C-alpha cells in the first residue's frame, strides 16, 4: 500500500482520537450521575470517534509495523493541545511545547529507528 496514504491515515486517526477526547471532556460539563453520562450526546459522539480511530489503526496495522504506528500515535498530543487551546481556551505554555517536542521527537526516533 502507498506509504503516503498510510501516514495520512495515521495522522487522520490521531486527529479523530484527539477530537474524541474533546467530546469526552464536553460530556463532563453537566455530569451529576451515571445516567447523565449515558444520556450525553458528547459521550456517544466521543465513543463513535474513538471507534473510528481504533478501526483506522487496525487497518493501518495490516500494512505497517506495530513498533512504528504506536509511537506515531503521539501525534495526538499535538492535536490535543491545539483543540484544548482553540475550543477550551487553555493556554499553550513554553513548558507544554517543550514537553510536546520531546514526546514527538522520541516517537520519530522510535518510528524510524
């Protein structure tokens, strides 16, 4: 399979996973009981998005090594930081950027090692 397509699928899957986490965060806003959680549209959207991201990983695992794909999943942290900033108003600090650079650099070393 085309490597560009596979890497594109990995990046898309990590974005979908980060978006799923955002919806899970939204599900906690008016949470008073387990029943509120079950009735929450956000929890269902997040769950479906996680399922899509997992199915994407299963597909890509057919063509690429596990030891390459899973470290590349750390790209999720990039999308998580951007979504947290844009949608939740969280600050992106130098310390967070430094940590993110270390994680992604380590993942790249593992993926191409």
